[in-house]
C-alpha cells in the first residue's frame, strides 16, 4: 500500500482537510457541533444532607434537654432525610439521560448520609425520651 500511488513508498501522505473547510461544510447545511459533558450526580443535595446530619448529631451529643433534642431530631429527621430524597430524585432524573457518569463519591456519600441521619435521629430521640420519662421538658 502506498500513499504516493505507484512507488510502494510512504513518501507523501494523503492531503488533509483543513479546519476552516470542515467548519464551513458543517455550517453550510445548518448543523453545529455541540460539546457536552456527561451528567453527574447532584452532590450539593448530598452535601446539605450530610451537613444537617452532622449539625444534628453535634446538637444531640452536646446539648441538654428535650427542646435541644427536638431541634436535633427535626434537623436530622425531616430536613436531612428530605435533602437525601431530593438528591435521589435529581440523581434518578440525571440517570435517565444516556450520557451519565456515575460517581463512587456519590454512592458512598449516600450511605454516609443515611447512617449519619439515623444515628442523629436516634440520639435526639433518646434525649427527648429521657426528659419525657422524667416528667421534665427543658
């Protein structure tokens, strides 16, 4: 095989198309090249969930009284788990797209968020139950 055609040598490569000719050919028939990145998991919702769970866990471990336990329970329960639900819903919509790049950080972050939320809810419920059992709500 030869580029030159007759002398069986690789002396002259075939002519190449220049970039200007290619772009003018694409724009002539109305098509444009669009560069897109693959969809990624919405880590913002996951970060908010983990952050709320950590704050609730600190409040449940450091705070005193059922009122502080109730605040920690609300942060870790409805709010943190709600943010985790937002993450899962948004991630499911992005996974529907054929162009999705999964992330190991998102998978492990989701597990961490669930465990932190459950531990924080349990600690907050323990605080609330202790004060209610003693008959004092502070």
